[in-house]
C-alpha cells in the first residue's frame, strides 16, 4: 500500500478551549503509556510503505513528555521503515513546549512546528479558554526557531469581543516574527462546546472585514496565500496538508483519525478506551467507512481542490458532471475559469462555503 502521508493523533490536552470540538481528553495524562502502545499496535495492523510526510496533531502532542515524544517518533520509524520524512510536522502548544521536548522532536526527525498562538491579546486568550499567555507563545516560538524548525503559527479571528484593531495588532506582531507559515481561521462555533452552549454568534460583516484584513496584511508581508486559511513564505507551503486538498492518499492513526486510501475514506472511532482496547485486541476500531463513487467522488475532488487559490484542473468528467453548477458559479462571479483551471474568484474566497455546497450531495438535480 502506498500512502503519501501519515497522520498521528495525540488526543491529550491540559484543558478544553471554549471553541474546540477536536477529539481530546483533558486530565488523562495517566493514559499516555497505554496510548503509545495502542498506536504501535494500530500501525502494526495497518502496514504501509514509508509515507513522504508525517503530521502529528491533536489534541496537544506537546502534552507528552520528551521521553514519550521520542518513543512515539521511534515507534513510527519502526512501523514505517524507509527514508526520512520529507516533511514532519508536530503541533505544539505554547505552555507545554520545553527545550527538552524541542530537542527530542528534532532528534526524531521533525522538521516543522505548528504553534497554536491564536491571538496576542492575553485577555482574549483567557476568554477563549487558552491556558497560555502571549509571552509563553513568544518563548515557544524562539525555542522552535533556535532549535532549527520551520515555524507555522495558528491565529484565529471572529473571537467574542475581538475587534478589527485587536486583530490588526495580532497580525502585525506575528508577521514581524516571520514564521515560515501562517494558518488563520475564522471562529467556527460548534454546538457541543462552551461557546455553542453560551450562544456565541457570528457578526458576518465583521468576520468578512477581518478576513479581508488578514489577506491584505499577509500578502503585503510577502506571504503566498495558497489555501483559503493558509499563507506561506515562498516554497514553505505545508506539503502534508496539500495531500488533503489534492484528495491524495493518507493514513490516519489514533481515535477519530481519518484515512483516505484507494478511494475509501474511513474514520476511527473517537473513544479513547474503545480505541485502545480495540487495537490491542487486533481490531481497527472503525467508526465509518465509505467508498465515494461517481458524482460524489468528483464533487469531493472539486470541493477540496477549489480550496487552493491556484485552483484545480477539474478534467472532462468532472466538468461534464457539474456543468450546470460550474456555469452558475461562474455567472455569479464566484469562480474563474481560466483555460483548463478553475479557481475561486476574490468574491468566491469569502463565499467558499457556498461554492463547496454546490459539490456536495444531494445535488441540485437529485433534489428536484
Ligand atoms: C488541531 S487544532 C489544535 C492544535 C493545538 N492543540 C492548539 O490548540 O494549538 C489546530 C487549530 O485549529 C484552530 N481551531 C480549532 N478549533 C477551531 C474553531 N472552532 N474555529 C476555528 N478555528 C479552530 C486553532 O487555530 C488551532 O490552533
Ligand atoms: S484547541 Fe487545541 S489545546 Fe484547545 S482543546 Fe482543542 S486541541 Fe486542545
């Protein structure tokens, strides 16, 4: 089996942020050793040729000790022997990255850190339930830089009480730090989170103004806006995430991890104990698997590919299957068709959900 990328989920956090619906379990540090064994067992059940990229995400990978991070990377190396990963990323949280952990990651072949900074405003960090202050993020960023990692920084906008001026301050400060890569996400309010229960709502106009500000500032600072939420210095785009948008194959290990292999998309079950007991008994705990066929498969390829600002070559089959939708999107000025490539227009960038919805079943003709 050849998977271009490997994702490893680390479902531990020091607490739960008020907006987050990722699968993570605060207060379960005691479960880490058993979890590492379970990951190795799942890797044994799912052999693959050495993938080209590795992404260790969470949760909070840096909640693990330096020894446990080294053990995790060693176990990945043993399970998938071969040449070094061309790119290996680990998500790091500002409060838990230490010099010992940075050294263990470097030693284990990690090339990139993705630092969850979110905002430079300490009051806002507290409001969104983060457990770090901006000074921790500065320290962690320097630590990563000095250890030789490519640095990516995550920022958020549309947070409760966040102003355009506040976002401008965060952007100026972070762009001056010159990370190689920047991911900037508009707040998504999920029902089953403190923000969802609190009834936090979006101000659409402010959200749009904020996204415009992000784009203008990042581009002016020399960053290539290559995906809706992602910016990179030239040549520093995230190769692993490019696999997702190009709908290529990747293997995901851990609870709730998603895999895409040979046309099948599958998701592991999210429960930590269920995951552990399943894989230790020799079973992959699968929550869901589907093989997309025909128009659904084509639609997924279009939806993912159009997230990239360079767009995608949709190909004759897709052009034919979605002729009506593509024509309508072009007429509404949301996509641009340039020779064989199709991409979002500058207006389409702000309406990416509307564009994506055209490619998701039930399709227009099925509904009428
Ligand atoms: C896998 S998550 C968490 C990684 C890491 N534990 C952290 O908190 O930095 C990666 C990024 O997604 C973004 N994110 C998470 N939940 C979000 C939400 N509800 N709306 C928008 N962005 C979100 C945050 O910027 C976060 O850094
Ligand atoms: S945002 Fe990150 S640190 Fe916060 S709960 Fe989610 S995974 Fe954990």
